[in-house]
C-alpha cells in the first residue's frame, strides 16, 4: 500500500484557492493536469509502498509524533514551480512548525532526506503530454500575490494512494487514519 502523511485543507481554504485558480484554468494553462479538489493537500511525508500489515505500526508511530507536535497556524501564500513541470502554492504562517513536523514524520520510516530542504507547499497542477514545454512562468506570476485565509492545522492525516483510480486517471486517496496534533 502506498502511504503518505498530509495536512488537509479545510473547505473554506479550498473554496478560496479554487476561486483563485479558476481564472488560470483557461487559456494556455488549461492544458495542465489540475489536481482535483478532493486530492489537494499539504504533503508532510511520502512513505511509498508499505506492507498492509505494517500500517497499524505506522499509525501508532505517527500518533506519537502528532501528540508531541504543535498545531500550526497556516495560510496559502505565493506560488512557484518545480522543474518547470509542477505548479505549487506556497505555505505561510508557522512554517518552521510544519518543517519540524515533516522531519519528525519522515523519521517514522527513516525517510529523512537531509539533502533536500523541506518546502511546505500544495501542488495544484502538473504538466503532462498535452502541456509539454508549457511555460509555467505566467501562472506563477499570476499566483505570486495569492494569499488565502488562515487556518489551524489540528490533524495529521495518513492516506493511501491508489494510482490511476481517481477522476480522469488521477490517483484516488483513501483516508487511513486521522491523528490529532498537540
């Protein structure tokens, strides 16, 4: 089972983000593969393939991490692109708290990557075959001034990812466990 830990965005935050993205989903950016609303999240750690029998142990370890981690006050703010292929919205607010949580959660399965600094973000679109070579610069510039409403992330979600089973071939995410922060 492919597992990852994430902070889920509350409905008002998703509503605000969707309104900001609507204007970009036409024109050249329409060719991007937009992340379906139900899949939008802030990844804390990706564990990859985990044997089904190990999921309860992962949940128990994450419960301990969550219990000792503060619930950060966050907001979506700004935008960027990874490798010219992935459009993301930045995260503002108590980012250092999220980065500590990312490190602690990655340690659950010894997945820490010290060579890559944690950059909390929310992926909103990816280029695919239809958008190969599309310059994400205009979308990044348009979203660079974006600032969403703040929220307190009080729960850490453990999700399983089922590739190709979601809407339009996107992954389908299934909630495996929800753990209270703090």
